[in-house]
C-alpha cells in the first residue's frame, strides 16, 4: 500500500502538470520499488524473518535520493550553521573579520560561505556510517541514538574548521589559496578528520557498555 501510494502520488503530480526533475522522480520511484520489495519480504518470508533483518532492510532506503525540498532544507541549515562555526573559530583566534551574513570580510579578501560549503554529501555519508557503526558495535538504543545525533555537531564543526582553515591560508599565506586544491578537492581530508572524534565517541560508548556488562573491566 505504501509503494502504491508513492506511485499514485507520482502519477497524480505528473498528470497535474508537475515539472518533475530527475532527482525527485528517482526519489519517488525508488521509494515505491523499495516499499514493494519489503512488502514482498513480509508476504513470502514472514514477519519473523523481516524482524530479524529489520536494520539491513531499512537501510536500503538510502538507495533512494533525498527529495529536492529536503536537500534544500538540509543544505541551507548546514550552510548557515557552518558559517556560524567558522566565524566563531576565526573570532576565537582573534582574526580581524567583518561579517555580513554569509560573507566574511578579511584582510585582503572576501569569502562567501556558499551552498557547496554545506558538506551535505559527506554529512550524509557520516550519518549512514553512524547508523551502521551503532548497529554493529553498540547494543543500547539510547547510545546508538547519541552516536547518530552526534553527526550533526560533528558535520557543523568539520565545515566550520574547513572555512577557518581556508580563510587563514588566504590571509596569512596567499589569497589565491581560495582556488587551491585544499578548497576545491579538500573535502575528503576534512571528512577523515571528522572521523577522529566520531571514532573516539564510538570507543567511549562501546567501552561504557563493556564496563557495565563486566564491572571487572
């Protein structure tokens, strides 16, 4: 019924002249396909088997792209939150800066925190990683939730640190660093850096579970 609902919604919107883009079309059709797939699992395998494979079955929905309106909302949130984090770091080290919304006026250069600075793709990867790590290494539901929710501040701090790093390089090394590889292709580096506190938090949560189950530790 859910899969049919996605298809009916798609056909209705198209029939009313909705100019669907490729991303939203894939989002609706993939969601419908996955709903039919899970429905077939309940029909042919039974509720017991589906309950046992609930996590791998549910995570399949990440195969479907996010709808455009949700991407836009997440991008805007991360963009502005990252600007706040970057500004806070620059102010913390005493760097002279004049801020006008998403524009930072620094010595010799003006930097804009654009949509590309939101880091939505790496944040989504980290979010999926947190779900998988929590499922594999943690047993307590609230600790799994803590690990997943920690992705939000980690993503903001990572983006803020990236803005801070590029701004400091432009001011103290060369303004042309704004066009350097660390700006245009440095995302994986900062993503790897964000894994350090993420793995530290995972270690602490896992250690607390082991200590609770075995007080001798």
